[in-house]
C-alpha cells in the first residue's frame, strides 16, 4: 500500500519533469547551508576588527621642580583647558580597545585591559603605555634623554582615579584582565546571510551556464542546418547532395534523420 501511494505521488508530482538546471538550483540551496555554517565559523576565528575609545584625558605635572608628581582629570575639551601645573610634563589618555571577531556581524568581543597612553610634552612623537611591563625601561630612557622624570606616574594616576571614584577603571588597570563575550545569535545571523549569498551566487552561475548552453546549442543547431541545406554531413562534412533525405551518413555512419 505504501509503495502504491508513493508511486501515485510520483505520477502526480509537478517536479517529476523538472529540468536539470532546476534540480541543480535545488541542490545548491541544500549544499550551501553546511558550507555557509562552516564559513561563518571560519570568519569568526580569522577575521577581527579593532577599535579604540578614549575614556578619559589626564595630565601629569609638578607645581615646581623638585615637588611631587601630580595628575588631574580633564572634564572638558583638552585643547581649551589651561594647565594648572607650573611645570607640565605629559598628557595621558585612558583608552579601551575592543576587538570584534566575525563578519559581517560581531559574534564575540574581546576587551583587553585598559591602556594609559602617556605623551611627553618635550617629544610628542613618543608614546608610552604605563600598563606595559616595558614602561619602566622606556621611562628611564626618556629621563636620560630629555630629563623628564615620570617615575611612579602609574601610581599617581591610579590614586587620582581612586579619588575621582573610578574604582572600576582602577581595578581593570590593576588586574590586567581580558574579558570575552560570546553571541551565538550573531554567528547564526552570519550563517544565514552567508547562506543567502552563496545560494544567490550559485543560482546566478547556474543560470549563466544555462544561457551559455542554450546559446551554444542554438549555434550548433544552426551549423547543422546550414550543412544539411548545403547537402553535406553535419559531422564529417561528407557530400550527401545525391540523397534527398539521408537517414545516416554513408561515410561516418552517424544518424542524421529520425
């Protein structure tokens, strides 16, 4: 009974006489799905974008030579705010970098530790990240070359941030922890978008191949008709002008009519 029902469905199915081009499009829709999933995972692992955000601007200086190092947090535009130190030394930017993985949607984000980028006024081309282990050696080089002493600048900046009640920034700068967040919904959205693009590209290629095939078949058909009108075999170009409707070529034996 099941076999008879399946045979009846097959006889009444509208897709029984579908062309090979339509079947190729159906298979492309099916096969592009796992390829899109694997491609989205590959993009998550190998494509990343890095952006940087300036969280706060600080200034380092001394009231006079020989006095302790001090820091202030700028509340307004740094270019329009005057210095409050008698001996200004450097500007500091508190930065947060964000690394986004995946394309076109960000599937997981990485937040590295905060950065304290110090730019001495005597040489603005020099940038020193006070949170890096190499900061001490670079500060010593800066002191020997320019005479600017920024020793203990990191501690002074931390105390300034604590006094401003920015405990979250202080903990981040102290612990130097990297935070990662994962969004599987973005991976799924990437897979769906990639699936659509792959299917669209495959359909365009299939339809282009179909059009080229029809053009080539039409050209071959016109070539065969032209040779038949000239009384020659369309395959071996043998002269068949003496036979009105040849069923096959007497030279190569290939069928011509019927």
